[in-house]
């Protein structure tokens, strides 16, 4: 199927106005953009609707710190879904069945009540109607546009969540997707009163010492391939066990090798507890406007994953060594 918009934001706003009870959710293990999108919409609509924030999978500590006083229900599996029939379900920052497994069947049974807002270029028919804009730096940018369509001016609590999503999905405005539109949205949110330094501390500076130990192991594992243009790091389950590290401790780690001159792409392979490998890929923007770069979305697309051209991922049914070989092979189809 072609993953694209099937409705305008104004049409989604009409659906939202007509609903009384609404569930907002996003992909498993929510990152800053997923968490920010859910929190912003729940906070903005709470004065006029009965709102429910449902988060799938484990929620990393930095994302929990964003929650504040906003109630969120955690769903690890189908048994955790409340016996409840909302008028509307809004799925944010994803449109892929593979990323919403704990609620997949529940959502399929209520497909006509599911709407989606996403900024990824690939996805499935999760929502009956959806708005997709892959040019947006974050899903929270689209949530801000949706609030405009609803004629709701963001409060400071809403602005905080929107800014957090935008900042984290652009690497705090260092990545290539931090374009003029992203900075314009950031300026608007800052004018509302967002304290960016406080948010950075809350989200990015709350690690335990084990995070450094885990990072040291990953960096020590770096394998340089493709004449040094690609760096692949690996973390086995024993690395987490021996350092007391958490999965949330590796957030942002995949970007570390990109500081090296000549490196165009970095990959972090993590052995999953239940088997298989989670692969995260990042690449640099072209050195010159219009120049060549490594499209990691094209690479992960061959492995059953997806994402953005400079940030993408996939889940692989293999060992760490086999995962590295799969990525190396997939690179063959991507010209640098």
C-alpha cells in the first residue's frame, strides 16, 4: 500500500470535535517525540474531552520524567488494555503494526474509530484515516498544526511536550531534519515560555553510572567497514547484565561514531532478551548541498524496517554477527 495522507488536519479536527472519549497512544517504548505527541494532545484536549493516554511497552526513565502529573496507562500486552470503548483512538508517531503489537488486535477490531498522525514515510493501514507528512521534523510539529486546526492555543504544559518531541527528534536541532520549519515551530513554543535548558536536563542528563560502562563496551566493539565509512557497534545481553545497564541507557549512542571524520553511517546492533537483534542506523547529511549520502531508510527497508533517510531501524531474526553481515550486504544497493 502507499502510505500517505487520506485526510486533512481539518478533517481530523472534525472527528476529534465529535468525540467525547479519546485514547491517545503511540509506538512501543516511546521516545521523546512519541511521548511528547501523546502528552501534548491529551493535555490540550482534556478541558473539553475525556482523555486517556496509553503507552505501550517499557517507558524509559527520561520519558517518565516528562509525564509530570498527566496520568498514563502502561500496556505491556493485550491483558493490560482496559475494558473500555472510546469514541476515538488517535495513534501518533507511527503507522506500523510492528510497532504497536501490544494493542494491534484491539486496534484492528476498532479500525473505523482509529485516526493517525505521523511523520514517517512508511507504514500500514493502522488508522482508518490518517495525516502523514514525512517532511515534518517531528510528529509534535504535526500535533501543533492539528491544535491550530482545532483553534486551541497551546498552554505552557502543552508547549513543553511539543518542544520535547521536536528537540529530541532533531538531536536538539543538530540533525539534518532541523530545517527552517522546525526552528520556526521551536521559536513559537519558546515564546510561550518553554525553558529549553530545564527540559534538556530532565530528558538528557538523568543517566546512571552504568550508562557510561555500557557505552564504553559499545565503543570498544566498533567495527570499521567500507574503508572506514561505516561503523558498526554491538551490544550483547551479557553487556547489559554485567554493567547493570538498561535498554534506555543506549539512547543516542548510535550517533557516537559519526563524530569521526570520513564516517558516513553508524549502526548499533543490540541483542534482544527474547532473541533476535534490534538494529539502529544513523547517517550524516551530504557534505555539500545535493551531494551523496547514505540513505539508511533504504538500507533498513531491505531488512523489514523503516524510518527516515538519516535515522532508521529494523528488527532482525539473527545473531549479532549475522546482523552486521546483513547490514553490510544491504549497503551494496546504496550508493555513497
